[in-house]
C-alpha cells in the first residue's frame, strides 16, 4: 500500500513540475490553479470571465489546467469531456445493457418502449426531454448529438430508421451494437429485442452518452 501511495505522490509531483514549467515565473502556483478550478466546479466564487475550455489560455495569457494536463482537468471538471446533452454513461455501458436484454419481448409500441427500457435501467430518464412521451420514435430525434453517417457511429448510439418506403422520417429505433448492427425489436422475431444488421433504412443516429 505504501508503494502505491508513493507512486501517486510521485505522479502528482511530476504533474506539478510540468505545470510550473509551462507558467511564467509570476504566474499562480499549481495549488492555486487547482483550488481555483475546484472552486469553479463547485460553483464557489463563480466568475464566467474566468471559465475557459481545455486547450485555451486563461486570464492574463496564463495556460489553463486543461491545456497543461487534460487528464487532471477532466478529473476536476468531468463535464468538459462530455458532448452537449450527453448523459453520464458511456456508449459501451449502454450497449452492454442492450445486449443483456437479448430475446426480451416487447409489445405494443415495441421499439421505442425497448430503447426507453434500456435507458431507464442505466438510470437515464428521458421523459421530460421527449415531451413525456418516450414511446413515440420522432421524439428521440432531438436528443443528444446528431450522427448522420453510419460509419461515424459508436456502440451505444441511438439508431433511428426511416419508414419502409425509404421516404425519410422517424419510424423505428434501436441501439447501435457496432459492426453495422443494432439492437432493436424485430417483428419477424415475434416482437423480440434482437441484434440485426441495420440495412438501408438508416436515417440518423443520436449520441446521448459520454463517449
């Protein structure tokens, strides 16, 4: 245990050294910047003019903690690593939840009901975000971040399909499993939740996880 503590302390000292080397001699100390970032995270002494995104300089040209050490910034300010509108679960976690539902039967409003079921089991309540109607597929088209190309999708993305005539719109929904397949309710399988190739009815995907 002592060795583990020493390793952590050594890593902190290394981070502090890297940080100090990136600052002018008149700049704030590592501890001061760390306290400042923690204070902003907690809402203490909040000053919107002092907020900056990782990779940008702060006040008086000082490099931000996010630029000097992105990992430490993410630990202090975790929401910075999430896409706008994302929920605090990863796409892989959501996909694993979808996989655990394999073979479960859903009826009626099968596809949206099943997706909402997976989200609820992950602690994600989208009811207010979809006009209190999580059973209607078009409501999901406003969630999270839009992904227009199938090649850009990641496991856990919500997959929205168009109608059977290929005329666009939002007619069916599932959860991307990777490799061109998605978990969704199949009528051919007796309204069961199964993994199937997405096919040419792909309309768009919505990324609601912190991938």
